[in-house]
C-alpha cells in the first residue's frame, strides 16, 4: 500500500508538471502568433509550426500523465479495499479469539473459586458486551479514516 501511495503521489506531481508545460507551450505559441501578425516572415512561420508541435506534444503528455494517474488511483483503490477487508476480517478473528479465551478463563475461575464470584461477574458482563463492529466504527470515526480519497483526474 505504501508503494502504491508513493506511485500515486508521483503520478499526481507528473500531471501538475505536464499541465504547467502545456500552459508554457501555449503561451509561447500565442506570443509567436502575435509576433507573426506584427511582422510577416518565413522564420516566424517556422517558429509557429514548431511551437504548435510542442504545444500538441505537451497536450499529449498531459493526457498520458492523467491516464497513468487514473490507472494508479484505480489500482490503489482496489488494493485499499481488498487490504481493508482482509485486515477487518483478521481484526474480527483476533477480537473473537481474545474474547473466547477470556470467557474460558472466567468460566474456569467460576468453577474453581466459589468465594470470589463477585470479582469475576463484572468481567463476564464486559465480555458479553464486546461488539467488534461497534468498536471498529468508533475507531474509524475517531481517527477520521477514509475521509480523503484520491479521485480520477480530468483535464
């Protein structure tokens, strides 16, 4: 997930760089076109053709960078969902295993220590109230996970 996050960040930076390059090429083309209007010459016309090619190339580069970003974002999202579901499943298993072990312990304590029943009863009550789904929901709310998500880019 860390590698995918880094890849997503670098793709986002590449998109911004390509946008800037396209803006620069378009400004250059605009200046050369204005210069042609003032003074006609074959050299300026050739410069305009070059500027148009560079501007078109910069536009193509931007499109490619946006496509790569969107592919990375999609892959990141798929992996994030898959990983989150697997981690959630493992966490449910972990909590249930701990709860079962503690229940076994309190049951054994009930059976072996009849004089201290009052000390075990609060633990039993707490164990019966364990709700992993509620705990996960509370944790997500407190830590505000999932609020910011990468989205597809448009040009």
